[in-house]
C-alpha cells in the first residue's frame, strides 16, 4: 500500500514562495494595464509607420540593433538584442534581405552559419523610420504622461534584470 501524500503541503514545503505569494489587487491591475498599454501603444506606432508607407516596427528594431553593433551579428546574437519579440527571425531577415536592407555573409567560425549586417539602404531606412517612430513615441506616451514618464521608466526599470 502506498502512503497518501498531501500535494498542497508537499508543494508549500518545496516551493514556499510560490504557494504563499498571492498577487495583490494592485499588482493584478498594474499587470493588466501594462499589457493593455503595450498593445495600444504598439498598435498606434505601427499604424503611423504603415500610414507613412514604412515597414513594420520589427524591421526598425533589427536595423537599429545592427547599426548599434557596428560589426555583423549572428542571427542568435541579434535575436537576443531585439526589443520586440520576433517569432521567426530567419523569415524576417529573409524579407529584409530581399528589400536590400541587410546583407548576410558566411560566418568565418562556422561553415554552416552566417552573420548579418546593415546595408547603406538599411541605415537610411532606419533613419526614415525614426522620423515617424520618435514623434509617435512622444505623441502616444511622452505627451500624455508629461513629467510622469521619468517615474514610470524608473518603476519599469525595477522589473528588468
């Protein structure tokens, strides 16, 4: 006969922090508002880029990181630097390469891999996109928050590793 194990008691013994930490109402509200705000703000910025005839925000993210890197990056390195989640970086890179914004070259350390760099056209596109993206950030986040943008940035920074 097998002994009966109280799984709740076992879990609370093994994982006391998990079992004892119920979120406060304020934490749940903050969580929901953070997720909704992200969706609303990204949607507004994407709409402005589209109205200007520019590529999606994910393209800007890739171009900016390649410009910042100053040297070619392997796709996995690039993916780790991206601000926005990219579910299929290789397909995104294919489209951007087809548009002449990035270039791929064989990686010297591995015959199967490659590195990605930004082209002059890609640098120009990143600057053109910023002309719409930067003011959109101000319009949809900076202006409504006013002086609250700094404290919000500080609070959100506490959540980051």
